C-alpha cells in the first residue's frame, strides 16, 4: 500500500517587506553621490529612489543583495508659525530748518527738525529715530510667504525747534526753544499682495499710545518738562523684498496722527507727521521641530535576488 505524502499548508502568509507608497512613473537620472554602483531613479518631484547593488558576503555567486534607499522631501501644507524682529531707521521727508515764529501756538512733528539727540543739536539732520517691531505671522508651508503679518511696534523719534523773536527781545518766561521725544506703543498689521512674488507691495495700520516727552526752554526761567501718553493711529504703505521667510527688507511711508498735548501758556504739540522708514526683518519658525522633521523622510528596504 502506497501512502500519499501529506502537505501541510502554512497557517500564515510571510510578512512582506515594507514598500514605499507608489509614485509616478520613474525617470532615469544620474547619480549625484559619485557611487558607480548606484542608480538613481527620480519618481516624481518630491521623491527619489537610489538602488545600490552590493556583493553578498557568502560564497554563493548566484545571489546578490540589492538595497533600495527611498528619499522623500515632504512639503506639507501645514501651518508654520513664525516670530520675527524688524529694525528700521525713520527719516523725515519734510525739510525743516527748526525755526518758528514767536506767535506759533500749535506744532506738529513736521515743524521740528529731526534730531536724534535734541539737547546737543549736533545730531540733527534727516534721521529722526528708529523703529522696532516684534512680528508674528503664519504660512501654509515652509516655502509660502505670509499674506498677513501682525506686530507690536516701539522705538523713538525726536526733534527740536528754536523760536525766532524777530526784532523783539524775549519776554521773561517766554519759550525760546522746544524739544520732544516720542516712544510709540502700537499694535498693528500688514496685508501683502502677490503671495509668491519676492517684491511685494503692502499696506497696513496700527494704533496705540505715544509716550510723549516735551522739554520747554524759557527765557530767564528754568525749563519746563511734561510727559504724557497720547492716543494715536497710523496708516502706512510700502514695498517688501522677501529673500525668504527668514530675511526680508522693506521700505514704507507712514502717516501718524496723535492727540494734541495742550500746555498752558506754551505751544501745543501733536506728534502728527509724515515719515519714511527703511529696515530689515528676520524671523524663525516657532514650531521649529515640526519644520525640521517634516521636511525630509527616508525609507530603506533591502532584498536578495538571484543572478541570471
């Protein structure tokens, strides 16, 4: 009697090696790492597969090891949050010699000569201050430019005027000169056009308080100092040259309106005026870990094949 052999079927299927997600049809390309045994196949714009043929350590010449390294650059459409600092110089576009008549009772910043140090007077010219902004914005991807930027602005501007009495002499207690220094504490934002173009026009506004310090010099009497917070708002427009989200240059024109400060028997002062700003901005992603981890991914797969 002949007994037929018994064949026991495997209960579980062998586990297949992990396979990368299918991509578009491959296009052959040259290897960029100088490895003569490597073949680089570009699957699509975001992935490339490098197949490296290695010799087997065993004596069996009928087998060889093929290692596939799949490198994928991910450009996820996830939101990235950025924090930045903008530093700029403020210029006065309105020329002023810093002279007013003795009958002038109301002044704005355009009447003052721009002076970084009003007490000395030697630093007077066209530069009237500096601008500092702490910026926050979001982008839809690591390479997308922001369309809206919010900021907190501070810095300072300063100027001085001298009173020309004409042919008359100054009366006792009459104001002979006046200095001002202003520190803005403003919140605002910018809206940008042309999302992907590196040169982009923008417009925006801000509002808050000006900390205004006034220094009146009087004939025959001690000087009079006054400090107060004045509500104000500003409108601005400009151009930005964005090299990347890390670095950008900008230039803008800003018109500021500020509540007038009235002081008895002395000229009133309002920090209303026109300014030109130019500066540079730097920023970093606040979710830097996500920015790094989602930018590049690598999958390795090794298999053994028979030679023909």
